[in-house]
C-alpha cells in the first residue's frame, strides 16, 4: 500500500502511463513533481484531470536553462480533495519550444500561457487568444525572462 | 494588447485605466444595450518585472521589491517569499517568531479587507462615507504596525529565521484595545453594508459563480470560498503558527458578489479572534535564529504557499548554488481571479452598471497580477 496520497498518485501514473512519464517524485510532503515527455503531454494532462481529479488549475510558468539548452514549462495543479501541489513539467528545446496548449484541458491556463509566450517564447499550439498579456503590443526586446535577455531593443 | 474581433451588433467600450473605479487596468466591455456579453481584461499597465528583479538580487534583498506587490497586504506577500528562502536555505524558525508572524499577517489581512469594503461601497455608488470610515479605522492597525515594526506600510519585518524585533513593552495591551474598537466598528459595517437594502440590491445575485465553475476556472481566496469551496492554505498546509491557532475556514454558498463580501466580513472576525489569541498566548523565547544574511543555497527548488487576503500566493524559487535565486516564479492570486472575472459575463448576466461591483467583488490588485 502506498503511504500517502502523493505516492499513490505516482504509483498509479507509473502503472497506467509509464510511457508518458519521464520522472515522478515526491519533493516533500504535499509537493509532487512529474516530468512528462513532450509526446503525449496532452494525453497525460487529460488523464490527470479526468482520472486523478486535478481539475483545479493554479498557475503555469517556465524556467530557462541555457547551459542545458532547454526550457522547462511547469503547470501547477491541485486536486480539491487531496490538496497537494502537483507540478507537471515538460522539457522543451530552446530553439523550437512548442507545446500543445493546455487551455483544452484547463481553460484557465490561458493567461499563464500567454505570459509564458511573451516572457520565454514558448509557442502554444491551439491557444484561442495568443496576444501579449503583460508586455506592451509594440514590445521588441525579445523574451525578458530568458537568461540571455539583454534589454529592450536587442534582437529576439 | 491587440483587440479581439467584435461580433456584429455589439458595441465595445473601453473602461479604464483612467476610470476612477477601474484601477490600473483596462477592461473592454462588449455590450448589447445594457447587457455585457463579454469582458476582456487588458493587464500589464503596472508590470515591473519583479521576477527578473529577484534574479539579480541576493535572497535577502529580494524581500524589499517583492513586498511592493501588494501594498495593503505586504506581510502575507513578504512571508511567502521568506518561507521560500527558509525552505531553500534550510533555516529553522523559533516558535515565538511564528506566532508574531501569524499576528502580523492577520492584521494585514484585516487592513486589506477594509480597503476592499471601502472600494465595494464606492462601487455601489451609495456609500462614499464607508470608504472614509475604513480609511480611518485602518489607522488603528497602521499605528500598531508602526509601534512594532517602525513602518506603517511595507515593513520588511520578516527575515529568514524569524522576525526583525520582539514585541515592544505593552504591545499586547494595545493590540487588545485595538481589537475591541474594531469589533464594535465591524458591527456597524455589517449594518451599513450587508443589512442595507440598497446594498443588497446592488450585490445580491450579481455575477453568480457556481462551485464547479470556481474550481474549473482556478479561482482562489474569497472568490473560491464565496462559491462554497472549502479551501484555505492556512488550514490545508499550516505555516507560521496557524497549526496552533483556532479558526475555521469561512465559506458561503451563494457565489454572488454579496457572498464574496460576506466571506471577507467573517474572515475579519476570525482574524480578530486569532490576533487576540496570539496576544494572550504568545509563547516566550527568541524571535530569530541567526541565519546568514548572504548565503548560498544548494541547487534545488522551494515552493511555498501562503493565503494572502486575495487568495493563495505561491513562490517557486529555483536555486543553483549561487548568492541569488536562479528563478522565482510568483503564482499571484489576482491573476487567477482576473481570469474568473473575464468569464463572469458569460456565466451570468452582468449589466454595465454592475461592472464596478463585479470587479471589486473579486478584490483585484493589479500590481499583484502584473508583478
């Protein structure tokens, strides 16, 4: 028997969706990290919502790792009954960072994906309204939260 | 923001950012006659790049910019960041410091909810006086903050490892005095606002958000609890001294603007009780462990969650062994609630005249959503 809800989730995912999950671990109580594969990411997200009750979206954001040549996109999700924070992650190559939009699964990820697009340059395929969220419409400075951002006016 | 297309026979009104009731944002209203069909929020007018600023400062120095996110609620925001630092550096906090933290956080919550009441009274158009009352009454709290921390706003009082100073001589008595005064005042607010027939007409049944929609759209804080969802980080994942304090999670089932206001009203009552409990029962001992001011955190990550006045704030801090955080992701409550606001016109009938009431019922703080 798994000891906690966190471990139960990880065991269930390993049993059902082993091919979609790269790595799953409990960081500490109430914090679970799942690193998913880019292929089939949408299927895993749908399974998390429909089969594991993660129907309460919290947020989404990204982290840039230029040395390892990847950007990690992170979705923060919550299950209203077990109430731990699930961070669903996926690594994307820096030069062609693209992912199917999660707005099909969690509508409220719309704002967060718009922010990730303007701040990190991640393309979300199938996003219904991809316009800048926080930056001005005439912004020409590249992607501000990438580590190699040099200031407004530099080439993206 | 480039504007989405307008449907035929629909007029688009641009509301804000100069409108007195809109705050620092622009809302596009697609209206047919008096009925609003679609709300579109244009955020970003107060974007300052706090996440990038934090990457270029040491852990300690980040406390100052991050508290600027929500000026009426600096304690809760600052605590979220400090908790993330403590998790990243592995710093322990003495019990007395935790109790003092909880007290200040609850005082800040009252301060913030008072401001929300004042604005909601303004938005209904009938009670400009209430805004003055709340502004006067929060002086009680600001004086207490000044006595304890030396500053009325943005006190930078929480540090990794505890709090900056111990409670001054006679502070608990002043707190009890202030609580008794505020309890009397809130009885008056209840009569003037919640029990008032005109206020009821403006708020009751306006912009109803059902339980399912609140969960699905990622609402948080009083917006989520006003729709009957029993979620509060203080109880679900106790931080500071909330594991030892007596309180219940407040929920309302109606899901309308009035329910969200009532949640805030009842939360203030709970906050006053908690502050009183801290003033009476705060344990002795040191208020700070010596944490190094300039420290290197080992590579890894820390994710802290706190319940601010507007809802759940998450600080996800990545460290790479350097003096600064590698990346700080701020999960801001207002950004989540603004998405709910955008959808409200489609979920329930909203009139043009109701828009100020609806936007203030989610209690937005645009410096929080824009960061």
